[in-house]
C-alpha cells in the first residue's frame, strides 16, 4: 500500500498537523508506507479549473498529481472552520478531483480545540469523499481538545487518546487492505 496523509490546515500555528504527524508515524511504525501531503508546502493557487482541464498545467501540480495517482489509500486530516472543512482542503480536492481519488479508500480525521472534535467538518468531508467517487471509511477520527491530546511534534500526551488513534489506524489499515 502507498498511503498519503493529507494535512489540511495551512493556518499559522495550526494544530491539525499534529494529528497528521501522529498518524504518519504510527502507520510507518507498523511497517506500511505512508507520507504526508502538507498543503502548507504545496501552496496551491485558489481554484481556477481542475488540473486535468488546464491547457497549461503547472509542472509542480503535475508532479503532485502523479504522486497522488500512485497512492492507494488516503487519510484526509481537516480542521473544523465555521462548521466545515478548511478551504485549503476543499481547494486541493477540487483541483485534483476524481482522477486522483476515485475508487480509492479514504478515511477522515477532524481536529478542533473544542470538545466535539470537528464532527460537522468530518461528516461533510465524508459526503465530499462520496462525491469524488471514492470510498469513505465508516469510522472517523474526531480529535477534540487537540492541544491536550498531542504536542506540537505530534507526540501523544494523553494515554486515552492513544487508544482512540490506535483503533482508528487499525480500522483504516483493515479497510484500505480490502482495496489493495
Ligand atoms: C476560521 C476558524 C474557524 C473555526 N471554527 C471552528 C468551528 O466551527 N468549530 C470548532 O470546533 N473549532 C473551530 N475553530 C477552532 C479550530 O478548532 C482550531 O483552530 C483547531 O486547532 C483546528 O484548526 P488548526 O489546524 O488551524 O489549528 C476555528 C478556527 C478558525 C481559525
């Protein structure tokens, strides 16, 4: 399997990246190939047209597209902003779209400093995954009170969160294996 974890917050001082780091570390430690697609590094321009429809395709986006095409499973990590997913993640999904994602297993992790863990963003992201004709893992990871669960290096500081993330990773690997 070739797993990509899409880190969907580009905010200065973001917390969601902690979750992406933790997931990536755990999956690699279990012997699976996983890498982070960090949307703050890609610096995607605001959406103008799907990459596959552009006549002049930016070289960097073509490279990212080919990395995505070779991926066999994804975890999308999103912060909850005003009850929805981040604009950066929506921009990423719309720019690449079905070609890179259709038919693949995708799991959702949502992040919030509040108690509810970004559940509204997580549920709308599941709908979005269906719209790009991908398969949404039923179990989501909702990370509430994020700063109490992980430090800025993505190391887990709350033992009960460790159990929660391990259960999610276990479900994700089982789900993703069925497609590979
Ligand atoms: C523009 C904006 C809107 C937000 N809206 C919500 C929200 O609707 N629900 C929520 O639980 N937290 C909300 N938050 C707080 C985030 O949960 C918090 O920033 C968290 O750390 C995840 O985002 P981050 O990765 O950008 O840090 C919002 C934060 C920002 C910057």
